[in-house]
C-alpha cells in the first residue's frame, strides 16, 4: 500500500493573492487541496479570480467549529 503524505498549512497572516496562488500552484503540482475556511476569509468567486479550479479542491466553510 502506498503511503499518503498530508501537509497542513495554517494560513494566519497571508494576503489573499498569495493564498490563491499557493492553492493554484498546489493543484497544478497534483496536490489534493482541502481548504477549511473557518473565518470566512475568502469566497469561492474570489478563489476563481486567483485561477483556482474549484472542481479540484475541497472547500469547507462550516458555520461553527463544532461542525
């Protein structure tokens, strides 16, 4: 069985442009991206503006951390 690597990158103080670029480049490199937006810091339309293919990421936006 192949091993699967998981890297969690906490995004604390980063511009939305850098975030969008980071996600876009990760997708292009074949990384499975899961974006957990607990602070509603970026919308799906804004991600598209940064060349992020929404069909290639899992975008989670819970209304509370209990979700």
